[in-house]
C-alpha cells in the first residue's frame, strides 16, 4: 500500500472508532479527508507528464525515457504531437545493488514484466 493509501485507511479506521463512540461529525470529517486524499492521489498518479517533466521526477534522462517509449516498454500517449506519460507508469530508479547490470535495464525489465 502506498503511504497516501495507508494514511487514508488509517483515517477511515479512526473514523469508525469515532463513530462507535458517538462522535459522528468528527468521523464524517475524517472520512471526507480520507476521500479527498484518495482523490488527489489518484489524480496525481494519472497526470500525463511530458518526457521532460517525467525525467525531472524520475532521475532518468529524457533520452532514456524516449527509448523506453520507442521500445513500447513505457505506456504513453501523443497529445497534440507531444509524448505524455502517466505519472503512475514512470519507472523508478532502483537502489544500487552492486555490479550486476545497469539500473535502467532492470527498471525496463520490471516494467515489461508488469505489463504482461
């Protein structure tokens, strides 16, 4: 579970406790906050970024990301002639784990496996 999702779940759990104890207004407030957090998280995950914006967020170069797009490893859309990638589809740099190959290759393989 992502941290936003776990926070929303915790707020819903706390709202249930408040509701059982008769604090209905406070419970409704927490439930509304949880719903708002989930909505914002979903909107952020679905936001379509340009390759340049995606590069800033991931730490991968724009050329690396374009290679993943051309190789059909990275889902994308063309909007008015501009390549866009949803934030949720972006590769994440892996932590260094030794000299067993480039991180981009591992990220690309992980994306390819996840899409099948």
